[in-house]
C-alpha cells in the first residue's frame, strides 16, 4: 500500500469545488483537473513553517523562489532563463485572459486547436476578441492541424495569437518536435505570438520528455509567452501561484501592462508551496508518475473491456479522453451522473462524443468509478 497515493482522503467539509459540486450525493467526482492526493510532505512542512510566523502582509517574490525556478528550468528543460524573463501571476487561466488583452489588438483574433481546455475557448470572448478553431481528429491521433493553421495564418491577418495547450488537454497528446518547429515557422512568418500553456508538462508517461516551445529555436524564444505552474503536478491549485515566461521584452511588457490595476498579486503561501515543490519533492514526483502510469494503464485496460466506449492511452496529463459516441447519449453528463460518476462532458472542450475523466485518485476510487461506468454502459 502506498501511504500517499492509496489512501482515500475525506475532502468533505474542505470547500472542495471538486467534491462539493455533488455534496450529499453518492457521486464520485472525476471531472476537474484536481488530484485526490495529499500534497508532498515537504510542501506541507514548508507551509507549516511559514504559518508559524503570525504576519501575512503583502509579499514580494522571494529571491530564493526565482533562484529555484531558474535552476529547475535549466536542469529539467535545458532552458537557461534570467529573472527578467519571469512574471509571477495568481493563475494560468487569468493570465491567459490578461495575455489576450495585451497581445491581441481590438478587432484581432485568436486561433486554437480543438478539442481544448475550455478557458481557451472562453478567454477571447471575455476580452472581446474573435476566435478561430482548428479541429483535430482521433483518426490521426489528434495531430495538430498544421495545414489548416497555415491557411488561416495566410488568409486571416487579424490572427494575432495562437493559444497552444502543450501538452494537450484534454486529448493527452505530446506535440513532437517537428510540429513545434512548424508552428514556430508559421507564427514567425505571420507575426503571430504563441501563448503556450505548459502547466501539464511535468506529467508525461513512458519516458517522454517535455520540450518547451520557446526552446525550439532563438526565433521561438522571441515569439512565445509560456505559462507554467507547480499546481497540477504537486496538487496545489488552491494556493494560486503560476508563472509567465517571456524572453522577448516587448511581449513581457505588453503582458504586464494588460494586467495593471486588474491582476491580483500571488499570495504568500503560493510562493512558499511552489518553492518547496520545485526544490524538495523530486522523489515524490517520481513516485507520483509511477502511480499515475499504473492508473492510466488500468483505465485503458478497463475501458477496453466496456462495451461501446473506447480510448487512446494518454501520453501526458492525468486525464482520460474517452470516446462515447456509440452510446448515442443526448446528455452524457446527466447519464454518468445518474450512474454515480461526475465527468467533464466533451462538449465543454468542443469534443462532442467524448468525456474527460480524471484518473488522479487512489486506485480503489478509480476502480469504483469505472465499475459504475461499466454498469451504466451495459444497458
């Protein structure tokens, strides 16, 4: 028994958005990207140590956090950065909205490949910008539609930004280097800034390694605004701390200006938790990846035995993208809720005929959820 990952923690009464959505119902929540594991012991110890000081005033970015961050990105991603390239922010989603506000001119447009994380679809509308979607297909294993994007870039000069989910949520794909190179070439040729959300980049399976888009070439570094955080990997989403990275000073300046008077500061404990996660939790991280790999394999095996649903094994993220087209459901969310499982419906991501399922939970809980899904699909 793994003491950290096999234990089922009761999250009732903690104001958990994941669990309170189905409060007082016999429903296993497997929807939002929030794992049901305790944070690493080193993070908890660091938080306890900081809480021991009774003052929680305004906080500047700790120099030690910047040093840890530069070291981690240089070591893990072979990405040499400087402090001037970093801007801390309370979350990736608000930062995406801020970036669109600053990098897309009024009347301009955003492009993104679908299915995709739903805030990508919502942020342009929030900032009164247009959105162009580039549909992907399971038939070619969710390859990025380069030809479609190239045509869009050539015919639609209003496109100022490409929103890229790297690795891809919800389809779980890792973009190959040749695709990243081609994307950069298109964007440089048409002066399109790439906003690369790399928040899931430390949850890759089967020995895969993440390649930050900005490291593809010097041109890529000048064309990219990258978002990163410890929140997905170390289960810290409630502490509100993320990172924007831009080596192009003009991109960074426009991003920062777009948030002035609007964007909140990162809270003190978010800084503390991120520093501890990125400096003292390597063994925990390796154990997590091993556990999630087992869970992914279990999910794929179980889904293969359930009639009328199917899936491809995700290469990254703890999110399964399950094809339910053959069930011919009018309301997939209601169907699985009736079975006692809370899922994310594919429509949310522009992925009709699919559901997204979070397998970042104790194995026994995953099996319970899959038992309920299997029973419901055998109608």
